[in-house]
C-alpha cells in the first residue's frame, strides 16, 4: 500500500487541503504543515510522498507561492500550453494534495511524479 495510514498524517493532510481551499496559500502555515507531514511519510516508507512533501515545502518557502502548474496531458496546441502556465497556484496545490491523499491510483502516482520533476526543475 502506497497511501498514508497514520490517522494523524491523514488529519494533517485533510487540514492542508481545507486550509488551502478556505484561505489560499498562507506560506508559513502550509510550509509548517508539510514539514510536519514529512516524518509520517518517512516512517511509513513512502519515498515519493517524502520527496514530494520536502520539495513542495522548500518551493513554497522560497517562492511564497506554489508556482508549479497542474500537470497537463499532452497539450494539443499553444493555447493549452498558455492555459497550463497560467493555472492558479491555489488550485494546483490543492490538486497536488489530492494526489498525495489518493496515491494508490496509478494515474495519481504518475501525476505526482510529474509534480516532483517540475519542482526539481524549477
């Protein structure tokens, strides 16, 4: 199983999703919560989630936003590329958290890997 099992980790992840939905990206709160979530991912031996939480916390801390767009399926034309680049940071971060929450789905794991790749390249 690749998903978080610890009830405290699940509560923390749900809090992150709720906070971003209600308040947007409040840098210090999101970064603190991501840093608090990471030890659970390590103890549950979920390296992809550990890397994703670390990189996203570092990214938000450095940029004071989540500047990574939602991964797109192969863009059909230039308008799709522009739309991907203009995705709302709040929506992208909320989507990122939803992938972490439901990582057992193969498509979600692949998209989370795209986020990790984009975070590494940023």
